[in-house]
C-alpha cells in the first residue's frame, strides 16, 4: 500500500478521534509487551530520525475492542472450523 494512502487513513482516524499522536520519548520506555509496534519502528534502521507515532485514544480502544469481539474473533473461529 502506498505510504501516502496510509497517511491519509491515519489522518482520517485522528480526525475521528480514534488515534492520537504519541507524545514523549521512545528511548527506554518502549517494550514489546506494552507497545510492540513502536518497538519495531524504533529498531528499524530505515526509519532513523524523528518519526511520528500514533496510539489509540480511549474511544479508539473501545472501538477496536468491539471490532475484535464482534467481527474478527467470530470470523477467525469460522475459518479455523472450516480448516479442520
């Protein structure tokens, strides 16, 4: 997917209030158990310099939980039962 399309999608999610820019230092604070996607970006040598990172807002976490519970998890169960 082109990078500009990803940026447009991220900005749309920010406007909806589902994402917020991650403010603060990544050094020494990012762990794989807390924010694995930030750790990957932090260690990626191609992404040197000041990057812009995003985190889910409180509403974003609720929406993500509902999507997981009502759409993703049931479809995963169906896919797994069809493979058996």
